């Protein structure tokens, strides 16, 4: 990079930092928000109080569960970008866009809290410090979510996250989170949670059931039931012949990137294990690193297509984040990246998979990317899943 180009780059970044730090809203932001709207700090405080109650709580199998309305699970949380420059710096990338990883991390905080709202002990209160059972909700699935419109979010206006429960089974609940700014909805995320005994996580606990109260809620509940109970297709596996790499093709494993870190106390959730939102964010950031190195140009994530959470990760664990490109569609100028998290097992001296994600990226300029060719069963299945996900889009 020439000296002039370097100086221009520094000037551009310096200008962005200055704008983020010194921005003042044209119209003064409301300091007294509607009492129904919480800040993320208030939500955290309520979450940690609930978790502390789990330590001394005892399960009462005779307690009666209830059927509750969707509205009784709803909560709204604000990310105060209009008035808090630290929040702006935390949520903004080097191009001045909202960081999708940070947004997914915030969504993964609001979603389980909506489940706790449905199961709070006193329905008259707007907090959930005490629940009907010593129950903890653990992320089991992150449904396919389009993120393209998220790049239209401004780092200078407050973001509202509105969460509510949209489906329940005996010991599972799905929460839907809408991301809203300036009264416009930018994206919708749906997460499924397993209800476990907070004093013995090997045991499942029942959850309050959702009671649809309008025709629209009935339709939505049925739609979400089908989405959450349908079994995914399984590819027919046979013998894989090692292909010959041609011009315009690369091996899938040649796109692989890895980063290793230690789970620190700052990554802790209220239960004392690693926060799932942190794993999603780091999984996306690793996938983005892989995408940029593969395409050699600017990219943006357009959707999270799949997410599997397989085990609880303890604080202090050694974590390996890896990602590889598994499918390329030059016609749509999109490609998909498989990202996974592995935790080191000191007893076996091996890394074991604990989470797996699939993201779709799109290039900001028209380019012709090489096709990626699988060479083993894991890569073949990853490409099969990615292509089938792309067809649904």
C-alpha cells in the first residue's frame, strides 16, 4: 500500500471513530423511555437474579403449569445507540455497519428471557426473577435467518429487540425476536430452547404452554409447530471417489481457517458456563474471516442458515473455531461457509465438536469464484446441506 493510500485509509477510519464517538442526535433522545422497554443492563440484572435463585431452588413435581397468552411472554429491550457512544463502538464494524455477530449475540440474550417471561411465577410482574420451577433454557437451535436487511440499520439510532414465545412443546419453547429501528422491522430471528432442571441439567422440565388467542396466533403456532417438528432430510451416502481438481476449482479444505482461544469469565452466562451468543458471534467472525480470504474482496453475511448446539461449554475451556467454504453460487454472487466450534478434552487429548453453524455470504462486487470440491464424508455432507439450504432461499 502506498503512503498516500495508507494515509487516506487512516483518515477514513479516524473519521468513522470520530463520528461514532462525537455523534449528537438532531433531536434529543428520550431519557425516560416507556416502562415496558428495558435496557440490556436491566435485562442482565433480572437474568442474573433468576440464575442465583436456581442455586437454592427445589423442583416441585406437583406444581401446576399454566397455559398463557403470547403477549404475556413479550418483552422489549433497547440498545441505546443514539446516546451511548460505547454501545456504538461495540456494535459498529469498520465500514460503519452494524456488526451482525454482536446483533446475534444480543438476540440470544433476549430470546431465552422471553421464555422465562412465559414461565415467571407472578404473571402480574414484568420481571422474571423467580420462575414456576428451577428451570433453565438452553439454546438448542437457531432457525434460518436473513441478515441482509440488517445492514440498513443505522449505528446512530436506538435498536429495539422485541421478543416473545411463538411455540411450545412439553419441554421446549421457541422465541421470536424482531429487530426494530425507527418503527421499522429489519429482521426476525427464531430460536428454540430446551427446558432443563437448573439443579440437574441431565433432567428435562416441563414448560408453561402457549395459548393462542387470535386466528393469527393460531396460524402462527401451527406454522411454527411444523417447522420445529419436521425431520430434516438425510443424504444418501455411498462411496466417494476422490475428484481431480480442474481449472476454476479448489479443494474444500484449502479454504479452511482456524483460531484458538480460551473461554474467559467475561464470556460466562448467568449459569456459569459459556454464553451461547458468544459462540455464535465468534463462529460468525471466523466464517467472515474465511469468506474474505477466499473471495479476496469485501463481503457481507446475508443469512445464518443453520445452527446446532450440542453440548455445554465450561469457562476456562480451550476453544477452536474453524471455518471452510462449502458451496459457491457465482450466478447469485453468493457462497456458504461452514463454521464449527470445538472444545479441547484433556482426557483424550483431542478436540470435540460442540457447535456447528452455516452462513451465507455475498460479495459486494461481481467476481468469479472457484468452485470448492469435497474430499471426505464431512465435506460432502456439508456441501449437500448447503446446497439444499440454498434451494430453500
